[in-house]
């Protein structure tokens, strides 16, 4: 995620959750995360717009962020 953050970090906020913490377990239940790593992307309204299980695919994340930015702007 650090490479992704360097490329599009001015257009998104990355929040990392520990699934062993109470808030991490709550988020996992709420969004149906059963495997890690998991990457969930939300738009500016808090709507889930993409989900990846496993190592994040940087090109896909960047594409989703750019498309979301175009729709918002």
C-alpha cells in the first residue's frame, strides 16, 4: 500500500486496521472480511466501490481512485 499511497495519496486516505482489535473485528464483520489482507475502497460518501482480497493490485487501486475522482469532480 505504501507505493499506492505515494502515487495517489493526495486523493485518498489510507486507514489500516488490525483485525485483532475491537474496531478491526467490527469493521471485518460489517464489510464481510474473512481473509487478510483485504483492501476496501470507499468513495467520498463512504460507499464501498471496490474490494480486493490478497495483496493489493496497485494498478487496479489507482484506476478505481482515478475513476472515482473523475466522477466526484
